[in-house]
């Protein structure tokens, strides 16, 4: 149950009944009443504002304020959640909540327990969230760190929103990047044995020290055995050797980060099973490919142009886009990454039957979005509706106002491992769970500070503060009361009401976060909740108050504790009892 939405629905019903009564009395002409109910930014005039009078001005052929006054004169608030109603401005109808609503909010949160905030946006649809999916050729970087949090937190949000969620990591263990990976290890291996001048390191090779370390480990395992072997055999062995070490490291780093996947899907399986070839053949059968210069091309420009026409774009606008076709199979017979990506997403939607797929990608993949959706449309899989891409912006690490690119510990580019060696997992997850479309400036010094300037500390401290208060009151003989023993009618202070209204917002925040694919809304929600609790704690004394009021305020604090912990859990941040 969402008591905010129920209150809005009740207001609409009250106004509809009032309009019917006014029409019956001849005070309003025949007409249909409609409008919306919103929560005003300033609740000085009311907790809800209805615009039905203004929306009905044309239908009733009357001034909005006159309509509003007529409606209010026929309203009956007896037995409802509202204590008062008045007309403001050009015709807004403002409703003020009665004390019963505030008591019911607390009772409902208590009744729902861990399921509080659950909504049914997804109606049980199968949803895959694919995130991180870093190349297994080296350490994970800050973009992977951010994508990991956004993907994991979004998956949790979608679960609360009523989806059947599956988390997946797509391992790019095939194609050009793996060939380059193997060639880089091979070059370092030869240089280890025969010297730096024995072979020129590939110009586009992976330069990191991790490649040198893999080459060293490979030599320790096999000695000089692979010096005289065929290049293909040597590189295949070295690629496999490197992947067998890098992929488990990626898994352990992400588990340390609090991220667990339902499946690590290997790109190589798509190629090995023939699924990439089969997918390309399906596009060919539908007439969407052609051969040129020995390669097989996808008619991307034609596919996208057709899609844009359906959206109403003019031919002139489409021409300005300078759409281009894509290679699916090179002249050497190897399939491109794009071909494998189409096959992978076909596998998600067709073979495994996910109703929807959500990918977390870096903003540099922007140009790939329309092309992939178009290819899925060409396969009849409705990529426009069933594939959602969340693009995230860059991460900038700072310390003392200065941009940081190198780890103090290793002297190398900062990896996810380095970051987690320096800042707590909770801080990393909280900081990175920010608006995907905005760049992140991650202040390494702020992330470890134990004061209210650190946003994650500020929220966690609210939870710990409540736990400490409950323990202290318990020592004095006061325990959190049972729900049916609470005198909710005593919670009349504005700080108490503001806190309860914020508690009631969680279902709406889950709904909005799911619809916008923006888990950062939960960060903002829980920060606002902590702020309202700190205000309540400062202004509304608990210890020393008359027993019924003490118990009611203690109960409110405990409900807040539960919702803080639940909300932090959605974004994968702990709720400590002591700090």
C-alpha cells in the first residue's frame, strides 16, 4: 500500500462526489471533472494541492476559483484522512492531512516490514540487467567501478518495483581485444627470455605491468617451451592462461565490492555454438545484409532510416544524420564485435525470453545504442521497447582539490582494487550511485571523513544514532512499544509530521527510480530522510517526556531506523549500529 497515492485517489473521489452534488444542486452546469493532485513544494497552505477547478474551467464555463469554492462547499471530510480544505490563488484546492493519516503510515510501514516500498511497476516481467562487462584483459578501472554500483543498485530497485531480475556480466573473451591481449603477453614473454630488443612490442599492445606479470607467470609455468611453437598455438595458450587468472580476479574484486551475478556469460560460447553465424544468417534471410569487398555488411542506414520515418522524422532530417552501414563479417571470415553483440542480445530476448534488457554503458558507447536497437528491430525483437541503455558519464578522482590518476600504493593508474584499498566499500558505492547522466567527482579525502560533510557518513550516522538512543532508553527501562500500543495521535509537531511524510515517500521513489532507470533517487531519498530525522531528534525531546509521548516518539525513531536500513540496503550500503 502507498498511502500518499491512496490519499491522492481519495481527494479525486471527494472532488468527483462534490462535483456531482453541485451539479445536482444546480450550482455547476453539467460537465466532467478532471485534474491532478500534487504535493506542493511548500506545505504551508496544505499537504496536497488539486488543480481540478482550473482543469474544469472550460467544461463548466466558469471561473476556476468559483468552481473551486463551489466544490469545497459540497465536500465532506468526515471519516477521511483530511482535517481541512481551502481554496488558494486562481483556484487550487488545498487539503490538509488529519492525524489519522500519519498514524496509519507508521502502522503500514510496520506491517509491511522488509517489503515496505515494494511496488508493482514490473508486474513480474523478466528483466536482465547487464553491467560492468569489462574486457578481461586487465584491471577494472573507475568506469567499471561506477557501472558496477549503478547496475547493482538499479537491479535492486527493479526487484522492489516488481520485476523478476537477473544480473549478468558479459565476458568479452573473443575477438580482437583477446588477440591483442595474447600478442602482448607473447611479446613480453619473448623479451623476458631473449631481451627487450628481441622483439618489438606491438604498437597497439596492452602496455600495463599486469601484462608483464602474466608473461612472467607463464614463463615460470612453462619455461622456454613456447619460444619455438607456432604463433597461433602460443597465443591461444597465453590468452587462455591470462583469462584463467584475470576473470577470477574480476569476480573476487566485484564480490569484495558487494556485487554478485546470476551468470557470467562468455562471448566465446556464442561463437563456439555457431549462434553468431546463425544470427547473421537470420539478418541475411530477412534481406538486411549485402556483400562488399569480401565482407558482409548490415544495412544499418536503411534500418535506422525506416525507424526514424516511423517516428515522424523528415527525409531531410534523416539525411543530415549521415547514417552508415556496419560490417558483420570481415573479409578474413571473422565476425565483428557488433555481430557478436547483436547475437548476444538476441540470445537475451529470444532464446532466454527476457521481457526486457537493461545495459549500463559508458557514454562513449552512445553511437552504438541506435545501431543495436535497430538490428534487434530488424530481427523482429522490438529493440526500441525491449532494450534500454543507461549511459553513464566519466569519473574524476580528486584529493585535496587535485585530480588523482595514480595510486599512491602502486604508482599505477588507479584500479577498482586500489580504490577499495583506500576507501570503504560503503563510501565507494554511495558516491558512485549518483545520476548516471552526470560526471562524478569522487573526493578520496571526503570519502573517509567521519563527519556530516561525508554524505554516506551523514546517513549512516542517523541509523547509528537511533540504535544508540534505543539502547540508552532500554537501559532506563523504555523499550520500543508494540504497534498497537502507540499513541500516534500525539505526534503533532511539524518535525514529526515532516519525518513521517518523508517515510511515506519511499514507494513513490522506488516507482520513479524504476521508470527513470535512475537508482540515485534512493541516495537522495535516504539523505532527505536522515536530514528530517536529525531535525526531529534535535527539536523533539524523547528522554524525560511523559511516557505516552516518549513511546510514540521512540516508535517513530525505530520505524525511521528500519526504513534507513532498508533504503541503504537497496544501494548496497550497510547500516551500522555504532559509529
